[in-house]
C-alpha cells in the first residue's frame, strides 16, 4: 500500500532555509532553485512601475517573492509579484493569508508547466481576480481574468504593447520596459 504524504504550511516551516523555493499545491510539495539573474531583472523592471504608480494612487499594497501566500494549510504559493487592494489589506499579516487581487509569475524552464497548470488552477480556485504570466522567451505578457469557469485569457501583449488592469485605474505598463535589453 502506498501512502501519499500531504504537505502543510507547518511542514514548510520545518524545512531548511537553503535558498530553494518551496510551494504546496493540494498538499503536493514543489521545490525549485532560486531564480536566475535574468528572472530577477524582469521582476525588478516589473515592480518599479507599480511602485511609482502606487506612490500617487495608494490603492493597495505590492509584495514580491519570497513571501508565502497561504490559501489553505495544503495550498501555500509563492508568486513572483502580488498586489492586494486596500479592501483586502487584512490579508497581509505575517504572510499573505487570502487571495491577492493580482498575481504575476515570470516563467522559467523549471516552473512553466506548474505556473500554467496546477498553480494557475489554484489561484483561480481561491479567487485571484487577475493572473499575469510573463514569458521571457517569447517576450510577452499574458493577462488572465477570473470568470466563473476559471481564468480566461483576456490579452497577450507583445513588447510594443501596453497593458492596463481594471484593478488599478490609470495604471499603464509598457510591456517592452520589463524585458532587459541585454
């Protein structure tokens, strides 16, 4: 008889602090190495426009990895970037305890199938309103919006495009600005 281990947030806390990223989706543990420099440069380039906008439009709070987003004891995710509207600010505690309004994942070869598969389904299941996937290889940003059936691809933005979100009226992100030129 095979016994399946269902991991919890308490299990994550007992694991070594070795620089690896650990997430749990429906009790299954996923471990990936720390992000590469290119990934972190994209994250920085993505974070800056949000921060600048939020300085003059304080509509919510921005956070980035590493930070646990605890959806349940057996669902603990770590998005690259997340945004929580002021009306959900009570989700921001020791970790994030509730569904962020916007989540951004930057794809890498080790995470793409999870980001597009079980992680995307988990974000939808727990009510994340908007999910952005940044694809460095294709240099596009995909915007998914939550519907009763799950996430729906609302737009795919190339480097020459700009993206807006109804969550942040007036915010405009030029997609090409997030990709490093070298």
